[in-house]
C-alpha cells in the first residue's frame, strides 16, 4: 500500500434537507478504504468551518472534505487559500451548485458516498477565487435582487422549507422582484465603464447559477485570472415582468444574447450603488453595501476533481 494521504472531513450538521450523519460516516469509511487517513470534525458555525480548514492547512494535510453546502465550501476556502491543501466536496447542502459544476450526483441518498468514491482517487486543480471588500468568495458575489432573495431565504431555512427548495426559491425571487424597480449602479471593470439601472449584479467564476438549475457563464474558466460580471437590466421599471423575462431567458440559455443583459470580464472591479443594496457571497447573506471592490486572486485554492471533471 502507498503512503496514506491525510485529510480532515468537516461536517456541517445544519446543512441540507435532512440529517446526514450516517452517509457522512459512510463516506469517511469509503475514503479510508481508498487510502485516506481521516479525522472528522463537526462544525459549530461558519467561522468554525474557516478555523478548522485553516488548522488542516497549517498541519499540511492533503485535503479538506466538506460535507455541507456551497456556503460551507466558501467558508472553508477562506481557510485554505494560498495553501497546498485541496478542497473536496461531499454534497449535503440544499442546492450543491459546486458539486453540479463538477458533474457529481446531487440527488438521492447515495450522492455523498458516490462523491467520496469519485474524489478519493481524483486530482487537484488550481482555481481562482474572488476578494470582495476584503472577504474571499469561492463561487459568486451577488447584489441587488440576488442579495435580497438570499437574505429572505436564509431567514426561513427550516428542514421542511428545504424539502421544497426549488419551488420556494422561485417564489421568493418573484416576491422580491414584485414592485422593485432596480438600483442605479456605476461600474468600472478594468478599463470598461457602465452605468445604468439593474435588477441584479453578479460576479462569478463558474458555469452554474440559480441553485444549479441554469448555466449563467457557459464559457467560464476556473483558473485564467478572469471573472465575469453579469448585469441584469431593469428595463423601464423593473418589477415582476423583468424578473420573469430574465428567469425565462436564463433557463433556456438565451440570456447571453439578451439586450437587457451586460457581461463584463474583469480582473479588478468597482461598483457604486445609488442606495445600499443586499449582498450575498456563495449563497450566504453578507449585509448591505453601497460600494464594493472585487479582485481576482488567480489560482489561489486547490480543488479536488475526478478524472472525468472539466472546468
């Protein structure tokens, strides 16, 4: 047998639609059988996830496996960025967008164990991360309607609500959009300048979005040092009509040709909002902001992928 690889498994017991302790321990057993020396840590808070990941990186472990959702992954990245310790996902969250990005199964009780099998012998790839007002994010930073929806969703994330996640998500979007005309924004993305009224601004680095139900950035590359800012226009008065239009076009992939949508590649980004707007990062609310600065940290974190995964 070869040299045992060392890993920490961080389990967020609050994540997902149902309790996952049994499948998490089964996934740990599978990883051990595949040559990983495992220690399991149960997280107590988002900050605790970051602290545990940082401890694993300081101990020069080969990987941190996170059994949780996209928010937990983002918190772990804050502790892992700049280290040689790779990030692996065991999808026990509600949407599991990063797992979808990797082509891992996100449905059925066996998805966590199957992810462990696929990643156990996988390889590590480098990935860019974003820095928004000094805070790291892994997948996206969103403002306007996106931030409003996440803030409202996180106020009521009981297990029974999570069972109806897709339906509840769509209803919350429509509820937040009704009667809202958008926000005036000034944008400087590298040498590009845009000003207008938009319903949504989203900076990201992966293909999937909207709970993994749509592909926002079909040409996204994880490690090229460039992210994309997507600005969804408000039209004449925003509101429900524009929200439905954007949802429809996004679902069918027509948003890339929509005259009401602007896509700006960037390495450095500044945005000024006319009024304070809600912000979300990696699917977690981060309060309200009136201005933001976003920078890309190229190849800042290692991520585990299976041999079939592309990015």
